[in-house]
C-alpha cells in the first residue's frame, strides 16, 4: 500500500484514513478480502498513527519495521 498526498494543504485532515477505509471496504465487498497486513518503517510515525486510527494492530516488529494487521 502506498499513499502519496502531495500538497501540504491535504495533510493532517484525515484524507489518508478515508482513502484506506474506502479501499479496504471496496476490496472486502468486491473480492472478499477480510484481512489486510502491512509493514511500516519504525520511523514513519505519521503512517503508524494513521494505521492505528483505522484499527490496525501490531502483529510483529523488529528494530526497523512493524508488521500490522487489520481484520475487516
């Protein structure tokens, strides 16, 4: 999953949360996806915060990365 929000006026207003939720529900409805697993860099605090707000939980981690899971 990659997210790019280019203009600074699009940051910190909840766009990433909306996009991820809408995409996940589309995948669930259309293809039956029930679980999403992703890996995020330990230093990417903004992404970690977004994923936690959505409902992702930590599945595993090491010194560089966190593996997160979301049951739809």
